[in-house]
C-alpha cells in the first residue's frame, strides 16, 4: 500500500491551499484516512480524519476553516484549507488505515507567510 500526497506550498495568511492524497496497492480492507502535521521537535498531531462512510473529524485549531472529503472510488482524500494562518505552517502527512494497518504518505510542506 502506498499513499501519494500532493498540494503543499507557500501561501499568504488568509489564503487557501488544497492537499490531496491517493492510496494505491493491495487495498483489501479500507478504513479511516486523514491528515496529520508535525513541527520540528514536536509530536505529530491530527489535523482531520474521515471515516469510510464519509464522517469527518477535525481538530479544534482547524474547525470551521478546513474541509476534508473522501472519494472511495479513487481511494483518495482532499483537504481544503481556507483562511490559513501562520501557525498552520507545518509538514503535513497523509495517513490511511488499510488492511488493519496504518500507512503514511510522504510529508508535504505547507508554509503560511504573515
């Protein structure tokens, strides 16, 4: 199983970015997918996750600003990030639970300038 993440970049505060992540490989059992972020020297933290039936869960810092959606045909998720703040600057990681195991994509940098 591989997770391919894309969509990071540099944006000004108040702007928007969209992160995408697609899973491929031997996907026998599908589960929750989501995005985490990690700052240097800090623990990786949940940004948002979405269940197989499309129910999202957001961390408090991003509620009302980020929207996570899922396409079960393409085995992909998309995180729309609006009203970005400098504190959203981080490396974002896609995560997916497939075949009862957790898999991670490569990190993608999101930088929000003030």
